[in-house]
């Protein structure tokens, strides 16, 4: 999120915390709840949230969508806001189906929960840059981009590796079949990343088991290793070191090294291993070169589930697409929006 976007939002009248929240909504969901604003700015319910919502509606940036039980979902729809966030072509400002709105609210809860833990990819350009830095082929990135659901992508950077996290968000589907389609479109991309994590995120744990089975069928563990290096590059390097120590230098080895030597002799028997041994013995191969040789075959994708336990408003068919209109001149709506529902509701 650029400082320019944040400054532009502040100049429209928002505080820094309000502007940050608006940008997060613009990037990740387009829809939000009052409680999500409160959680993001880390303030108690009351005047802060009321002031923000009044301001956002008066500016024409936000509309309120009425739901059952006098609750509301807020839609960030102003094109100008998305332009300030460098997201002028974003579809988040378009009115969505009730199930898609619910999914986007879960997405926002997920993002708010993970802010600060890892960095989120916030634009198509940033996505392209990340995967280019990880040497992923453009066609794999393009194929994943064709999946019609928004998939939050984040990454955690350490000194020696980058772990990329893909979050598939299920708004309580009857089955995990859509997750299967996600794996097919994202499979090539995920397999090209050295460390990837796929999170199945939902407000219900009902599909967790079937999603795990789908993942294991589409992303088997064999994709994390090479046939020539089935126990990983570190194991192969250590075996070559011990073998050289025992057979070439004639040095003694301890019991653990002897077990490693015997294990490796049962595994590393292909012609490629004969060549590696010869190169190691004459000094042409070392640990760094072995790790580099098998680097692209050392990929690993992990599956995790994440339950978002939250209360979301229910839409009635007649209320979808209806809004409370402009703020000024609507006294009855103002009372409903700011005095009653907002002061009491946990979810709207």
C-alpha cells in the first residue's frame, strides 16, 4: 500500500487509521461490517465508528445495504476511491450476489487476522513482481489469474526463503468442488514455488476433510522431491560427505554416520548418483552445487485449514441492491443507521 494512496485518502477527510481501513477494503473485499472497522482501528465501539461511517456515506464513498434484523453491510463503491488506491479497474465496486458478498466479508476477516503476520500482495503488478522474483513462468501466473474468485495471496520472507500463502475462501458451499477447480488453475503456479501454503478458509469446518483429500490428490507429496533426491538435498549432501570420509579418506565414522551410509547406499544407486560421487571425489562437486542442482525439485506445498468464527448479517432477497441513499436529508435513515443498529449490532 503506497504512501501516495494513503496521503490521497487522508486529504479527502479521513484520519490515518480510517484511510488505512478504506484502502484495505478497496484492495481485498469491497464490502465491510462495522465491527471489522472497529477491529482494524483497535477502538471500542461508539463514536469513532459512527463518525467514520457518517463521513464515508456523506462523501459518497460507501452505501449501506440493509439486511435482516435491521443490520447492514457497507459497500465501498466510489470509483474515485479505487483510483486513489491504484485500482481503477477493480470489480470490487460492483454489486455482487449475496453469497459473494458473504465470501468477501470472510476474506476481509481473514486479511485483518493476518495483517502484521505476513505481507499481502495488493495488485496485479505486485503479484507479477513476486512470482517473477521466484522464477515462476508467466504462463503459470496467467492461468491462475483466470480463476474467477479473488484469492488473497501473502508471503513471509526470511533470510533464506520465501513462503507464499494462497487463501481459498469458502462462504459455506455445499461441497469443495470449487476448491478442486482452484487447484487445477493454480497447480502449476504452486508447484513452481519452493515453499507454498494453501489455506482453506471458511466459516464452517464441514468441507475441511474433503478439501484435504482434494489437495492430496492434486498436490501429492512426491511433487516436493526429485526421484534422484527422494530424501531431500540435505540428506544427499550429508551422505556424499560421509561416504567420502569413509571410502576415500579412510577415516572412522560414528554409528549414526554408518546408518546414514547404509541408508544412502540403498537409495542413491542410479547413474546420476555414480556421476555425483565421481565429481565429489575429484572436487568438481560440492554441497552448494548439489543443493543448487536439486533446488527446483525441492518444492513443498502444505495444506492448512482456518475457521473464521464470526456472525454475518443475512440478506433477504428483497433487500439486495437497495441502499439507504445519500446521508443528508434522510433523518429516519440516519437514526436507523447511526443511533440504533450501529450501537448494538455485533455484525452489521
